C-alpha cells in the first residue's frame, strides 16, 4: 500500500474539495436565479440539506462565497474567449468577436457581473503580471494584449496607447452591459421613428451589440 506523496491529496482533502465544489455549484445556481439578495448561508444550507455551521467550515462568510462566484464567472469568460487563428484569421474580426463574447456572457449572467463591479474597490496599482492576477484582472489583461498585438500587426492605429485604449473599450462595453441589464427592453428606449425597422430585421439586442462593437473597432482602425 503506497502512502500519499506531498503533492497527492489525501482522501480527507479530496472529500473536502468535493463538498466545497458542490456547495459552490449550488450557490452558483441560487445566485444566478435570485441574485445577491437571494443568496444567504442559511438559504444555501436549506438547498443542500446542510446546517449553516457545516457550510461555514468551507466558506467563512457570504462575502467569501461571493468572491468565489465572481472568480468562477471570469474563469468561464476566459474559457469562452476566442483564440486568434495565426494562419487564416482576420484580426479585426477576431477583436470584434472577443468584445462581443465579453458583452454576451455578461448579459447571460447579470447577477454575477453586477456583483463583480459593485461597491467601491480599494485603489491599487496592478502590474501586468499574469501569474499573480485574479481571473477578473486576467480578463482585462487579455483585452490589453489583444489591443497591443493589433497595433503590432497593423490592424489598429500605430500611435495608440494600448493600455488607455483597452480601458476605453472596457469602459464603453461595461456601460452598454449595465444599460442592457437595467433596461431589459433597451432596444426600445428612446425609439425614434422608422429607423428601428431596419435594426429589428437584424434581431435585437444582437443589432445593438454588433453595432456597438463595430464602432469601437472601427474607431481604432488604421
């Protein structure tokens, strides 16, 4: 019978990890359905037939649980982002797809997205160190990297500041996401005459997202 090595988890550690992941999975489902106000340690305990005290063994507070859920959202986002095809890809289209993916996934998980940016974050200096970054920070670094490589390839203006451009695109996309979350019928807000019929043919809200992203990328084009 071989003994566990230092890098091999013990049965107790595997059991702890399994239960922790189960709690996270259920919490994610409740959070997706009911939002932050609908998620509590007590409610979660009822969902999985545990005592609140048992859950506190894995998460010491509701905030710790929320922090994990936010990281999970950005991990999913990073997994869904497209990868540029070096052989036959159109970099401009790749950039559009990347930004559209961010917007669509945010709209698919509005509670996660709003909570990820809620409150007043402490001011801190973040270096572009991927190894030490959170999933949320890596999502921004990915946008920065996309802009920088686009400049180097000649797909974007050569005199752009990649960091400032990435922040501007993030701000613009974040603004659209928040408007569409708070105005579910956003396509009809300030509707003005017959022009909407053409956009409606494209399908809403897809037309708004596509036009928004197109304007952003055309604005930094060569």
